[in-house]
């Protein structure tokens, strides 16, 4: 699943660095709030989960996102 998340992030952000679980959305990928909302819309569709807008602010790293997806999938 992490490779699928990396693919989505690569499509949206076209990062200049290699992605890892420690990659920061704001500092490494220069993501703003609009970028994160777009990312969450794609994540919801791709993984068939529902997210909460308040959770976007809590996702700081790629690893946080992967953990969040796993938690959402466990709820359903």
C-alpha cells in the first residue's frame, strides 16, 4: 500500500527528493492546505475511505498518512 501512496504523492507533488515515511509534506514537498485537500480527495477515492477535514492538519509526514489510511480502513 505504501507504494500506492508514493505513486499518488509523486503524481500530485512531483517531488525533487526521494520519498520515505519521514518525508514532510510542508518542508520537503512544499504542500499547502489546498494541496493536502486534493491529496485527501484522491486518497478517499483510491482507498475507499472517509476522511475528516480536521485530520488533514494532523498529517505531517508520509508515514502519518499511511498510518491514517490504515486506521480509517480498520474502522470499516
